C-alpha cells in the first residue's frame, strides 16, 4: 500500500486556463495529482470517490473558477434497472463474445481505434490518432486496467477500457467499428460493465463527468438511478 493511500501529502498541480473541451466559449482549469506521487489501487479508488478521473497515468479533476458543470457520476449496480431500450440493446448483442485482456497494444486494436477517431472524432482533441497517443491515453502502470474485447465471429468490433477499483469499476473509454451503429455498442459496453461489476461484488460503475448542457454526455442520464457527486457527497440525481 502506498504511503499516500490516506490522501496525506498529495501535491496537486493546476493547469493554466484553457478552452473547455465540452462547452463553447468557456475556459477550463484542471488539477491533477503530481506525477511523482506513487499510485496504487487504494489511492486511485479513494481519489475516484472524490471525483477524480484518469487519462493515461494522470489523475485529474476539473476545478474551474466560474463553472461547476462537470459533475462526477456513477451507477449503483444493485439498484440499476435497465429500461426498455437497454434490454433490447442487451439482446441485440447476445451474439458477441467478450474476451478480457490485460493489454491491447496490437495492430488490430490500433487499427480499430484509429478508424474510430478518424470517423467519429475528427473534430476532437484526439485527432489525428497516433500509436503513441493510443498507448499513453488508454494505459496506466498501476495494474488496475482491463480491456474488454467484443468480437463477432472472431472479428473485433469494439474494445472497452475499464479500471478495477476497490469500490467499483471505472469506464475509461470505448471505441468501436463505426459500421456497427445499430448495435449501440457504447451503451452495450456500459451494460456489460454493470453486469461484470455485479459479478465481482463491486457496488458502482463510474461513468466520468456528467454535463447537463453537453449533448455528448446525455447518454449517461439513461442509466438509472444515476448518482452524482455534489458538495462532497454522492446522492441520486433528481430526474
């Protein structure tokens, strides 16, 4: 266990204000854990409880001077009730095989990732994709990450990057074949992680930040009940 697992003496660094990636005409400031701090599963889990997320090996949290739109969210596994569309999505993807991996640095995985970024996020910060970006963004050195491969008759159609925490799993990123839209693979990956967390006996699936005014984040509100972190307390989001 890291000596920092009690959250003592953790140094936080802050970025300069920069254009917000979610809301137009707003600046954002991000705080992140000093990269020199040794991280283990316990520390990572405790920071997730406080609303931190990870990108690569960086643990970060928005801390903007005049905006608090980024609200941490998670699904309480035992109370989750799939709606009609989610039940259909689950049935629609019953023909997929799911394989759990501990690493994905392969040409097959990168090709799917690059195609997804090029066709779905050409206007985003991750365009253009690169192999180095692929490695640094999705991986971390703490031994908590699992990669869920979704395959149709052997063909890779989607990959979900997820971290196993002490109190849940954290949905980091999903990329998929753009030609498989009808499957709603992004939603299916969350449904799968909820069921997986249930099998592991873990109480929550962390979905990252919910932003009411950002249409890209609207899908998170479909997973009910949804818990959000406000005023240092997790509670069920009001409809």
